[in-house]
C-alpha cells in the first residue's frame, strides 16, 4: 500500500492573527528536542510497518513554519525517511515556506536535501492587508522569496493567497491575481479567509474593531479568481487550487481522494487502513512518549464503512472533476447513487450538483456554496 507522508513542523516566528493551527514559539532547545523525537518517530514506524506499507508517493512539510528550522534539518529528516521508507521515483517533496523565514542559503539547503516543490505563503501583495493578517513579511519580501526560489533551482512553486480579508476590495484582489500570474508559478492556491473562533482576527471582528468582508464581495472575488486564472492557462482542479499542466499537488490529491497518509510530528493526523489517529499536540508530551519508544498517539478512531463512504463523497466533491462513481463502487461494492439518492436528487434540483461522464460534481453555482453541499453527506 503506497501512502503519503505529512510532517508537521510546529514552530513560528510569530503566529498569524487568523491562524488556529498548532504552533509554538521558536527556540533552539525546542527545535533540538523536536528533531530528535521526529527522527525517533520515523524509525519507530519504519521498524513496525510492513514493507508494502512503507512506499511513499509524496512528502509534505507543513506547519507552523517549516522554514524556521535550521537549513540542515531537512537533510537529517529526509535521510531518516529514506532509511525507513521507500520513496517512489519522482516522489513529490513539498515544504511550506514563509517569505519572512527564507534566504538563499536555506533554499539551496532544501534543494540539496531533496526538496523539489516549494509552497510559499504570500497571501497578499498589499502590505496593509498583510498587516491585518498579522503576517511577518512584506509584499516586497514575497517577491524576493519567489526570485530566490527560482535562483535556488525550484521549478515547481505554489503560491498561497487569501481573499475576503477585512478591508480588501475587489480591485485589491484583482491586482494580487495579476501580479501572481506575472510571477508564473506552477501552482496557485486561493483561499477564502476563515474567521476561526478564538483567533485574534475573529475576536477583533466580534468587538467591531474591523469589519468582516461581505459575503457577496467574497463570492465575487472567488468567481473572479476562477475566470482570471483559467483564462491564463491554470486548470481549476480543486475548489481552491489551480495548476499548470501536470502540476497538480500530488500530496493534497491523496486527501481529496481519501487515500492513506501517515502524519508525523506534534498534532499530525493520519489515516491508515481505515483508522484515523492524531498525535499528542504538545511538544513535551510528543517527545516524552517517543523517548520511551512509544507511539505519540493521543486518540484513535476506526472508521465505519459509512464513515469512509461519507468522507469519500465530501472530500471528492472538492475536486472540480468530482467523485468518480465507478471508483466509488469498486472501493465499497455499493453505488453512491443508491446510498445518497435523496441527497443527490435534492442538491441536483437546487442546481448545486450534476452528473457528468460518470462523475458527480459541483456545478458552477455549487462551487461557492460547497459547504452547504458537503453537510448533506456528513
């Protein structure tokens, strides 16, 4: 069984105001403990899994801010992965990067370690909007980061952007899209801002200190994104993701196709053979368990067949190609059209779903209302 490998790096220079992911302040002692524990976790799974379950098709370093790690860290980690697992030919190895936490030497180190894809969190080319988000970089640094990445030899770049930021106008967003296309990344991800409960940005909106972006403005920005990027040669293959020819993100496709992946590091999640499990979220708890050669797992759930079918539906509908109905039948021995007949009929009558070439997919009307559709399959 081939799997994807996700590695969580839980450090940030400063936490963004909209972020609710698990991250911790950067310190030399914490990094040293984390790296030792991570290598221990890699070795633990390498010795326990069967050979056929250790075939890796993609590796993704997420965070936090992975590029806060010392340059040589990625070689240490990837060498441990290669010793314990088998990487397929052309294995995609992605590292998320913050423009405020990369330089030429660090990028050269990533390339030497075997990283072949970089995902740069630009978010906006407007400094005032970066300030609203609490980002630690400037628009100029974002441009420089792309230039440095190209100079280091990266020929597979993703740029992340956010729309629906408080104070952002349609004109602001179109300017960002134009500048993004001019930089010619191989992949662009454009996400609508989520005001997550408890984050400083959400609290500022609740107190009335800033105004949330109106829903109709955000929908207009999303539709403009699709029209603009597809007109410039990017394939809209997932709700928020656009790729040049052959540049779809292999790792994220595993999630959307509900295929197995192993998560390493504090707070990382895994899905292996129908079991979903999550690691201890604290650095101390994670490291303590691994020091005793124990799995750092905090909770584990075996999914029922109904759970797996449900997840296959709402994750697959994130892809613009939709859910492959024949593949669903081969996997579960039952037809999605029968199991979810009522839901499909109701959503189709509302113009949110359609059948096309053996796939069930969101319509153009359904794309910006995807969460409403997904709830029907949960």
